[in-house]
C-alpha cells in the first residue's frame, strides 16, 4: 500500500478489512500470505565460484599470454624438449595469472557481503494481534493487515501505519534509513505533503528502525521486498559496479597493444618465409615452427607480464599511506579513481559536522533596569568533550562562569532536567553519549560552566581523569538535589519538568521549546544579582527577538530553561504546576562544523573538485552550515545552487541538467534521491564520490565511482563502499584524493617505464629476425628481464614523492589516455634505442670482442648456412652463450638507467636527483645483485643460458647503456618547452593510442 501515509487510520484498516480490536482471522492470514508472500528479503543467487574465476581471465592481454604459454608448452613437447627450462616460461606465466585471478575473486566475493548484512536489520519476532489474542510470532510470519504492538527497544518488523498511541509519545530512531541524527516523533494524523519523502511520513514505522521511546499499535502495510528495506535491497541489486578510469585506459591500451603485437608477430614470421628451407632447420615445416617460436617469444617480450602485479603493488602501497590518514581502502582500483574525482557528494551530519550537538550560544536577562536587558554568551568546543570556555559579547573569557547567577542555574537545570548520560570510552579515546543529542549537549554545557564555591575550580577539574571528568559537575548537582518526580516531554506541551528536593527546598526545573516555556513564565532571574523580577512586555519582546534570531538567522536549535519553587513535601507534579515559572535563560545549540572542513573545501575548489552537500535535514539549517564551511564562498549568488529533493524533481529535464551543473546543496533527500543524483552526475561525465553511513546509503555508495562509508556507519554501508573513513572526516576524503592523484602519476610513470622496456625487447627480436642474425635472447632470459629486472624498479617508482602542486591541477579527464601520442613517441624512441643497444652488444661480441671470433658481418648474417659450407671457424660458435649474455646485460643495465628517467615525467635528473627516491636506488642495486648472481653462480647461469662477463664486456655494456639518459633528457627538454619541435609535431600527428571521448555506462 503505497499511499498509507496519506490516508486516515479508518481508511487503511478498511483497505485490509481488519478489526483493530481483534486483528486478522486465520482465513485472512492465509489469503494475504498467498497474495503478498513472506516477510523476508529474498536471497539473491550468488555468482558461482567458477564464473568468478573465469571472469578474471576476460582480458585481451591475459588471453594472449595464456595463448603464448600454451604454444610454448606445445612446441616444447613437439620438439621433444625436457627438463626445467622447457616448461619454465609457460609455468611462470600461468602462476602470475593465477595470482592475479585470486586477488580479483577475493575482491568480488567481498562485494556480495553487503546484501547478506542487510538481512541483519530485520526483526526476529513481533507482538501480533490475531483472532482477538496477542501472541509473539516470528517476524517472517507477518502479513499486510496484521496489528502489531511496538515498545521501547523494539525493532520494527515490517513497514507499518500507526493506528493507536499507547503512551504520551512514540519516538523512533530511523538513522539507518534517513541519516537523521535525532530520533523522530511519530503521530497518527495523515500526511498531506506532496511527493512525501521518508522524513515527511511521520505516521509510518519503517522496517528495521528502532523504537527509542513510547508504545503504540500499527497495522502492517508492506512486507519483504515491499518495505523501505526491500527497496534498498532492490536498488543495490540494480547498481552495477563501474569500471575504474585506469582499468578502462589499461583495457584500451591492451587492445591497442594486442593489435600491434599481432601485426609484428605476423610480420616477423612472413619476413622469414624465405629462411624456412634453410638446411639448419632440417626442413620447411621445422623452419616454419622455428620462426613461429620467435614470433611467440616476441609476443611474450611485448606484453608486460609484470604490469598487473606492479599496478596491484603500487595501489596496495597507496592504501597503506591512506590508512595512516584514516582512509581505509576496501577496493584497490578505487585508490586510483580518487585521483580523477570531479564531484564529491558529502553527507552533512557527521562528515562535515561533528555529529555532536553542542551549545554555542546562551541568552540570559541581565536586569530589568538596563537597556538592552539581555546578555549573550558564546560557548566554544565542538564535541562531547567537557572542554571549552565561555565568552561574553566583548570576547572576554569568563574565568568563573558559575559565579554568574543565570549561568549557575542553567547548569543546575541542564544537569537535573535530563535523561541522558555522558561517558568516556578509553578504547576509542572519545567522549560518548547515551540518549538524545540535545540532552547530552546540556550535560556538556553544565561541565563547561563548572561549580561555584572556590577560585581554583577550572584548574581543579582539569586534574581529574577523563573518566571522572566526563560528568563530575553533573554528578555534583544530582547529589545536591534528589529527583522526586518527572513529567515527560509531550508533543502538546513541548516541554518536560522534574521536581527536585534539597534539604528544606523543593524546586521544579523545566526545559522545552522557547515559545512554550516563555509563555508560562511570569518572572525572570537576573544575571547581575540573582534577583527575580516580573516578566514585563518589553523583556518578553526582547527574548522573543533573541529566540527568532537564534532559530532564524543562525539556525540554532533552541531550548528555554526555567524553574519554580514548590511547596515543601510535594511528591508529584501535574500539568497545572507548569505555570508561573521563572525564566532562567535561552540556549542555542547546533551540530557544529568540523574545524578542518573549511580548509578542505578550499583545497577542493583549487583542485577543480565540486562539493555537493547532501542531507536529509531542512534547507535553512543546511544553508547556514554551507555558509560556515565556505561551500558558498565561490558564489556571488547562490540562488539555483540549493534545492530540496521535491523542488529538484519538479524541474523540467533541461532545467534539471542545468541545476546539476550548479548544485551545491541538496536537502530533504531519501535513498532513491542519492542514487538518482549519482546517476545524473555520471551521465554528465562526472566522476562521483559519494559518502554515506546508513543502510539507506548503500545503493548510492555501490553506484558511485567511489563509495565512501563512515567508520561509525552500518556494516551494510561499509560492505557496499570502496573506502571507509575511520574518523568520519571530510578532510580525510580530500587527503585521500591528493594521494589518489599521486598514485595515478606514479602508476603512469611505471607503465611508461615498462612500455619503453618492452618496446626495446620487441625491437631487439624484430631487428634480429630481419637482419637474419642468431637469437639475441632466449625466452627464459626475456622472462627474467620482464619479471625481475623490470618488476623491482617499476614497483619502486610507486614511491616517487607526491608533487607539491598535486591539488592545484584540475582533475584529469576520464577520457585521457594513460599514454598520449607524444609520450608514446617519446617512449618509442627510448624503446628503439634500448632494442638497438641490445642488438649492438650482441653483434659487438662476434665482430669486435677480444674474446670473440671476430667474424665479418656477412658471416654473422649467414650463420644458418654455416654447416653447408667450409668456414675458418667452428659452427658451434653460434651456440656460445657469451653474446646473448652481453645483450641481456645491456638490456638490464639500460633499463636501470631508464628507471632513473622515470623519477619525473618532464623534470630533469638535475632537478629531481636519484636520491629523491631511495627505494628506486635500492631496487636498482638489488636488481644488479640478482643479475650478478645468475651470471656468476653456476646452477643459475646454466638455467638462464648465461656465462660470466669480463671487465672489457662490462665496459662496452656501460658505453651502450648510458646514452639512454642523454636521449631522454633531450626529449624532456622538448616536453618542458612545447614551442618549436613539439608544437609542430602535435599538429601533424595522429593520436597513436585510442581515446574514448564519452564515458562508458
């Protein structure tokens, strides 16, 4: 029943044909159960494990690698090869792919837990009226039309319409659904609001919420999937995980690389068709297989096998750094996505504010003889900690607030007319509340006012332990006065009162809505001398003006405090006693903004990131907060930047699009609005980060590019999120964005490093095949270079320091390629040099080395005909391991120098020296030590088909390797100075890498 909130109690009962005094009959129960089903959230079938595993291999580069591994394996079998070396390459490739698949499966399994945890919010049992009798039944047996009784501590078992109040009031904590920090008072009257949201439906009890005060009866109107909790589940199921920008770009680059690799492999094989019949191969078929093996080796060389592992490692390192900033990452790819975030949709309560209601202003009557007649005090401190001072209007600190009569009585009333508890949690190191936020704020105020009697009070209080300090002053007043009777708060009176006795004095303290308290007052307490004077029209007018200033312009939540001397021996109170009160003072409280939020807002603006404040609160309160935190600072006119959910929905489609581009504040929202906001922003090609803490936020968190849950939030929100804020602080999001940008920059650097290295390997094999010289590198050597030699420095590049101006640049576009055309040209030049230097080392040994055969170049390129003609040298010289060792060492050393080039994209090594990243220096040393081991330790040298090198060999290795730094310094110079060569190049080139202009959905 969708419109139960708008119908009267009689209409709802008639719709279900139920008698509120007897409940449903057995036949009605059976019929409704058939129509509406059971009161459970249906389980969604989880993805089979084998499908999750197969999904991890659904990547073009991975498929090529698997193909290369299988082909290598088959060729080894066909050629009758045995031993470790024959199957080393395919085995290592498959092991790497298996490890990456394991990480992916674990990540996806975690994502499905959110739906399971949603069921934890369903009630277990319910007190139900059936056939004229109340009984306790499993909540799963409820059907629409059932009459259910609820009380304090009861978890609402289904969506229900209130039909009868059994106490003065009923208050429900529905924070998990709406994010409201205070409990909500429920009523019986129907709701007339158009497009009513959850907050407007004050006669509906929502499934999963908890009763915090009172008793009532209600009729079930929705069960299972047809409840508020069920709609959240459905929204979570509809939300598909978005592919991260880096993953998109890597997929695009992988597709591009695969095409290039396929073309080059085919070209190498075709170019050598004339050599298939060479006698050295033993026939055309064997020749074709031989060059097919070379093509496969080239494919292995071209694909950066270590790239997935290095990306994962770099992101994992970033998550460690972010954890130190209280941002706990649940999904590794989301680290990088933070770097291109363009919009942050932030909750107000608890994220931008402390979610700790605090008294910020006090108004008391100075004296009836002065003009103006009131005094105003400012109270600092934004948490529940009993720390803070009180200032007068001149900004002077009050050393002993309790010496002022009104402030003393405010502290007494705040401590005694109060049902809450303030305590210190040593595990978390914070002060925590039990009870209503407004009442806890009054307890904290009583602590800040202190106690009268001796001058050392403030310093004496500071000497107490935090556990004792939490409620020391409150306990003092509770010991001084004995509570005799209490009149609870009611909606009609809008106040509560408590009767207290102290020796020969009986006093009634009252607190409540200012309009209710002031109208019942006939006198006021004067702050100057503690005297009581009649409340005249002028004083009342000034108090009303202060109240409207606090509640209107400053959007404070206001309470008035009063007292009344009662006859000795009185043991009870009645509503008639709540008159002829003496006004004590007016307190204004708010959920204060976090101190660090304003600077975080400025950082977002300078970084080109738009912040939209999203809240279930009312518009005026939220706008006041936005002014305080600087969300409106960049706007001359903020009309058209602040909307309630209903106002936004009423706009035509075109105006909604325009409104989204200017929106800064979105109020009175419910779960569906948050998800709608995310989708609408994503359609405008925005990368959206959304914060949330309640069950209601889970669909939007899952849909957003970055879902950010609060550490204090529900398990459902955390499971649906990509990142959890341990401190619930907006400033931590901004710090995480900066870290995400730095991680992306480093990721891009090591991707370029690996690309240039792999281009070098491709050039090496391709040129060797075209020239017709022997294999310069065997597959196992290529695998060693790709995994170990490339892997360690590439990982260390992830430790490059964050640029000082990382939050001054605009967010990068989602369509921006990981490697642009100019950069691909740069790294192709570097890669070409790497490959040619490797070939040069190989050729040098045969032609010029003192330890080599010193062959003419023509003999080298005709090596395959050696056995068919007479030569002055043995043909076995072409099987010598020296030349491939020299070429492999050149490849390793040149790549170490190239790693230093990647300390920065455009800055010279003279500006950013090698020691700026000691991890990179250490990785280069470690890599060289490992390379020395395989050269000079016998079992390893046999495994990798290498041999020890002489000093002359090392000299030529260094001569061939070092120029890569000079070449890159020249290219960096052109990058820093785009006028001239690079300028012309840009206008003549086509993009060498694919770019996607529109966002995939």
